[in-house]
């Protein structure tokens, strides 16, 4: 029999002080199962013990926010009695150990967070970061992660419509896989997780429980070491076909009045779902594990409570509806088992084979969970960028940039994802700055995106945090949609290091300022810390997922060019090259300050661009981001069926600088647009026009054929995996 003591508690991730607190709460030495429950509920992954004090700084309210942080996912009003329900979550550690299953179960988990609230999932996105492409391990991880996302999303029948991919050696031993799902529900049919009703049955629905994923939550709360690839047993195994059945069964059951509360079994499985439901409802819960459907023999109470087997839900039902619910669930060929009931004790009691395996007061599991205001050390502000060599010919620099791993075409990736299943996708990847998904039986559409620029964040986390929010807002705005709300995924290193907590606090400060300035509240999110391998942290990566709404899907602007248009640059250009891709890819430098984020300009310029799109004055629209204006125009030419001739005069800093708050618009009436911009006090200038021939002519007179441009742009992934 396992001896429970301070040493075992430490191996479970509880420090001496936390172990002391457990003893104080229990008034005795806990059982193994009780220790397991405390260790997962108090893990970084479940309790946010290092981040909660900072997350409170984020704005979370607005008239259109129905449910903010604290539920399974955020809920916003999108008009016509409908709600968008969405969240982003990380599956970073599992995706390094077992890339396919790690990514697949990340998709499965975030889908459950959304449909557990009554929403039908309509879109998946992902934000991915990988290490140095020159390393064989990077290729293995990229291949597995992309196949895992596609394998799960395609089978479950939810389109994967957008996302982003970056590469940097800082992610060598610790890739990031952030998965986002957006669903739609009627506002009067939203389901919450707070349990209620003493005596009401607690029902287990879905797949059987196995030994996969045990201590997955605590593994996600520690750093990696050299042996981390041997941790495969802590990675869950997904079954998208069962998930599809689970979605349909739950949505059918939600059409009845049977459900009192519902929660998916995510990180920490049966433990977190039962503790959170009873805790939120201020009731007690008693579980009898003999009745849990099991797919392995001889499972202990400890294993069942901590298993992270996938495709499982926990429900509290009205007793008189229990058999009707059973009929619906079993019709979908899923397990249904009454495994307990709600009590008035305020405790979680777990029984197995006639023995009480756990008996814990619920309130302290959440209220007494550790809360740390860890020491922070501010990262010194970067020195201004020194002299920069701008002598590289524009055409050579452009071809090199758009062929680089961070700017090349992602077609090899998104062609593995079904982006049109369901038939509601209006703009697919590489057609617009945000994906556009139409809502059934209405003209309305959602615009969805995921954004972050980690190379800015590592230089100045506050500017980087603000820029991530601003870019998400800009990407939605560039389609004509009104940005409404944000979900975030805070990926950082070891919070016990003051410089890492300093990055976290600064990023939150920048995000909060941007969210306030842009009326863009945070309604859900996830924190992933300890993203380090052998002491080397990832770049700070506060990924932002965002949702906006278009009242008419037909008004959505893409960025593909057609002939007979003028090109106008909206927003001021100073030529900021600090931390730019030009600096890194052309000059081999990663220094200087990132571009300044002027939130007032961001708001003003974006509102102007959106109004022009909705007034029908804009034929194509693209925000200016990585690689600057010249890369933006090249992407517009490649996405359309026309070339362009650029006439504005400027050096490499003008064409490749990454100044913020800018858009390239293709319009038929330049004079009217420039006059409207002048009246609004917004910088705008004509930079060129489109041409019927398939070539991009640069200001120095050199023409690059779109064929040559496309070969450079689309070469990286196919050649890498050839």
C-alpha cells in the first residue's frame, strides 16, 4: 500500500506549505485518493495559483457579455436571440510527448468546453508554435500536431477555419498547441455547471474510463527535462467518432428539461468536474465508483478519480427525467451510469467497494487553494535599434521573406483540415484576415481569429500583450466585422522565476489597456505555465482568440485583388524595423524595441476602415502585420487574380517596417477615400494600383511574376516534408 507523506505529496506537485495546509484542512493524514484530489485541484493547471492575482486586471464586462470568466467558456450576445460561446485552451506538454494524440485531445477538450454549455460548435481554430525547422524533432512534432488537429476536427465534423503558426528555437523542447472552438446557442438555452437539488442523481455519460491521462494536470504544471518524451502514459487518447455522438446526444438532451447542471470531464477528469459542480452550487456530492463504466480491469478509486480519459461528461439530472435521459444517451450508443447523488453536506465523498476512499470538505478545495503573488522582476526595456543596413534590393528581400517559415504559405497545413464541413464557411484560410462563418437560417456571420507576436513580447511584454489584442481586433475589423470579445491563452515559462512573472504581469497590463481602449473584453481563457525545457523558457506567448460579428455575411471583405483598383495605405508609417521579420530574416538580427502600439490610432483607423467596408467602398482589405506593406500587397496579389504596380517612394524601412494600426485597401474611388480619411484626421496615401497582368512591379521598376512569387511563397512546407 502506498504510504502517504510529505515526500509523496511533493512528487504529486504539492510543496511543504501546501502539504501542511492539506493536513490542517483534513485534521489527519489524507488517503491516496484524497491526496490525488488535492494535488490536481491545487495544481497550477486547475487552480491558477500563480496567475489569479494578475488575471483580475483584465476587463471582463460589456453590455454584450452574457457570461465572462468562470464558466466553461465565455458567452456573448450576437443578436437575434443568439449567443456565441467560445474559449481557447492549451495542450502544450502532451503535444511534445505524443504530438498526434496531444493535439487531437486538445481539440476534443475545447469542443467539450463549448458544447457542455448548450452550443453547437461551428468553428475550430488553433495557434501553434514550433522550434527550429532545422531540427528533426521539429518536423516530427509539426507533422504529428497537424495530423492530430485534422484527424480529430475532420472526423467530428466541425470546420477548422483559421489559426497561426510561428517557428523559433525557444520552442525547441516545448511546442505550443492552443486550440479554440466557437459555438452557437440560443440565449435562453445556455447550460451552466453549478449543481443543485439534494438527492438529484449524478450521471456519467460518454466513453468508458481507462488509465490514460492520470496526472495530466500535474504534468502540465511542471517543467520538462531530458526524459520528458518518456511520459506518454500521461497523454490521453482521443476518439472523435465518440465525441461526435456525445455532441449530438448532449444537444438532444438539452432540448428537454432534464438537465440541472452539466460539466465536461477535462483536466483532472472526474475529480475536477464533480468538485467544481458541487462547489459552484454550494452543495455536497457523493460518488460510488463501482458504477463508473471502466475499460480496464482492477482500477482503483485513485485511478478513476484522476483519469483523463476523453469524451466524458458529468450531469446532474432531475430524478423524474433520469430514465428519459438514459434512453436518449443509449440511443447514441454511449455509456450512461448513475454514479452518485447531490447531498447537503458541503463535502465530496467517494466510495468504492464498500469503503470510503475520500471525504473532503469542498469549500477549502477552492477557497483555500494556494494563491501566490510571486516576486516579479521587470524585463529591461530594449535599447533602440541602431543603424540598419537597408541596401538589400527590394525584390530579393521580398522573395526571401515570403519564403521564410514564418511568412510562407500555410496551405500544406490547412489543406489537411476540413475548413468547409457544415457548409457555412464564407472565407477560408488565406482569403481574409479573419475566417468568416455564416450562421444558419440568418444573414449574420461570425469573424474569428487567433493572434500573437511572441518576438515582440520577449522584447517588451507590455507592448507585445497590447499588440496581440490590437492585431486580433484589426484582423476582425479588416473583414468589416465588429470585434466583440476575446479569449486568451497565456503561455509562459516557470512562474517561480521573477523575470517570467514579470513578463506575465507586463503582458496582462498591455492586454488590459488594449481591451479597454478597443471595447474588447476578455470572456474566457487559459493559463499555461512551466513551458520550459531544461531551464530554457519559451518566448512569452499571450495568444489572443477573438470573435466579431457581421450583420450580413455578404459584406465580408477578403484580401484577394482584382484588376482596375487603386491601392491605399491607411495609417501612419515611420518604418519601424525593431524585432521585425526583415531584421531577422534579411539581416540575421533580433534586437531593438518592437513597434509602438498607439491604441487611440488603432481604434480610430480601424473604425474608419470598417465603416468604409460596410459602406461598400472597399473591394479588398488586408491589415499590415508581419513583413510590412510589401508583404501585405504580395499576399493580396497571391490571394486574387491580379497583379499590382507600386508607385509610392520609400526605402526598405517603409516597405518592410511593421508599424501598427495600418491597412492596405483596394478601392475604385481613391479620391473619395482619401478625402474621407482627411476629414476623419486619418493618415492615408495612394501607394499603387492593380494590373491585369500576373506580376508585381516594385517602385524601383523591377517586376516579379506572380508565378515566381507563388513558388517562393508555397515552397517551404512541401519541400520540408518531401
